[in-house]
């Protein structure tokens, strides 16, 4: 049995518990001893962050080998079009290589608390939202992908990691989830034990 904490990391907060420069950290919103973040979320990004005191669970969630799909809501500059969405779905070539195909679709403005500080409407009079699901974890990947297709990201919110979703958590809020170890598969009646061959 493991304990997982689902946290809505606010904008301009580090995905760690200490900072020598006095910036906001996870310690400002969650007071649970011995937990660590499974992966990270950029300082200027918001949304779902998973934490646990179970090292094996953190590894299963965060390690690139397991390719946990991550879903983001991105508010971008301009009205994103079908050509840009098709390019994101096919994969785009960044400085560190071709991205894997992503799931990409335009969405209505999600039901989120306004960011503090908010996007300046005078500087960015026309914006739109898209939902992007990727299975990689490159540095600032979503921002680089949307910029590559001509629609720079203004606000980025992670909505889901695998089956875990942000749902109605407000910025700074968290909830606990108890995970039970899966039961081993039942043995078939009369099944013979596997023979072990010498290596």
C-alpha cells in the first residue's frame, strides 16, 4: 500500500521544498513529511504534480521508460488552426530532435481560477486554448512545440498524468490517494509450475 498526493502547483512556484533565493516552494502549500515530487513542473507552469514517500512509486511515475502520458492545457497567442494541430499530432522537429506524435485538439477555455498575475489582454488580445497529450519529458517541451508551429504558449496547465487528473483542485490545494498493491494473478487449476532452465 502506497500513499500518493495530488497537488495543484500554483504559477511561479518551484517543484521542490527549499530554495536559497526565497522563491515559493512546495513547503508553502503542503506539509507532509518525507514526500518527494514524481517529476517536476516548471516554475512558470501550473497544474498537477504527484508526490509520494514511496521511492519505487515515484520511479514508476517519473521515469521516461514508463512513458506516462501527460496532458496539458495551453493558452496560446492567436487562434490556433488545423494546420498547427496536425503538425503537433505528426511530431515536430525541435533542436533536440523530432518529437513523438502527440494528441492535440482545440478546446474551450477550461474552468480554471484566473492566474496571478493574469495574462495581459492588451498585450495578447487574441488567444485560444488547446489540449496536448505527450509521452516524453523534454525540457519545456510543450512551450517549444507550440512556438514551433507559430503559436507561443502564454499559460500552461498540466491537467493529467496517466490516470491521475487535476479535476477540481484549486491552486495550492491537494488531496491524498491510497494505492493498493495489485493482487497477483490467480493460478489456473491444475497448472504445472514453470520449469527453470539453467542459464
